[in-house]
C-alpha cells in the first residue's frame, strides 16, 4: 500500500500499537504527527523514525485536551500542508472492582477514551471537509467492548461507545469522502502488557490461534483501513484477537 504524500496524526504513539502504526505509515511514505502524553516517549519515538529518513514530528500532550487536539491538526497542516488520516489510538485502562470503582477513575477513562476520540475526529473531519479531498478516521476499540471482562466495566463501556461513534459518524462524514472505522484488538503483547511475565503464555493457552496478538497484527489492520483500498469500508469494527471473542474463555 502506497501512502506517498499522505499526512497522518496518530495519538498514543510513543510505544506499542501506536508506534508500530507510525512505523508502517512512515515506511509506506506518509508524513506523521506523533502524539503521546509522555513527552520523552513521544520525542524518542519521533527521533527514531526520523533517523530512518521518515517525516515525523512529535507533539506531546494529553490527547483528550482540546488544545492539544487542535495543535495536532494544526501541526499536520502547517508542516505538511494537509491532513489525510487521523488515528485515535490513545486510551487508558483503569482496572477496578465495580462495587468500589471511583468517580475519579471513571471520569479519567471517559475523558481519554471518549473525549479524546470524539474531539480528534471532529477536528480532523473539519480539516478534511475544508480540504475537499476526503480522508480516513480510525478509532481503537477493544474486545472488551464486545465481551464482558472482569474489573473492566468502565473501560469496556467506553470502547463500546467508540464503536457506536464510528457507526454514527458514517451519517455525518461520508458525504465528504471520509471513512470512519474501528479496530478492536484482543490480547496484544506490548511494553505495558508484558509487564506481566505470564501474559503471553496465558493468552496463548486460551486463544484459538495459539498465541497472543502482536503490534504488527493490529498495525497491519490499521494500514488497510486507512488505505485507498478500503474506500468502501466505513462504520465497521474489525476484531483482531485470534478468535478469542468467539469462545471467550476467562484468562483468570
């Protein structure tokens, strides 16, 4: 897939799935504005991509902050002339028992996962509409938006809402040549999940394909959905979980 002259914004991309998406976009010729709430991670990631010859700019900050969101869009336009692709990858998982879950934790999950996704989509779609050249919006959901998972009521709720947002925006943005889709990853080996030394072994045991997912699996799906080849796909969610959600055994 050729992304030459395409310009993308990717949030939550200092490591893990977001960074792998940026790597693949850059390797395919795109220019990327890379965001992460961790300034050091964002700058290190952008520097590493620049060292490969990629066009990549770091814009650190909270991806749910409206000022940061507008800065991401403005940086794409001022640095690369336009915005073609916006990927709301940033998200936060705060585990907690339903009976003792705090309002503070609930609000933070919703702020990052919902506000960040909704308002990035809004700002990006406005720019794409003004350009009159179409575009791609992509949201990161989760299998927990499809299947109940212990101690993740708020998180699963937020991810189901993200998928509904994608379906609803089909009505709003299709007339401007903009598609909007979701990816729902299952268990995926990242820097964060691998802090649990048993993570890969546990999920390999209960996943039909016999392994946990990788960032490559998810990023490859993202590349297809934001490509020209997916121009007739919109309002959809692709589950990337090795078949786990078809059988849904509890890892615990």
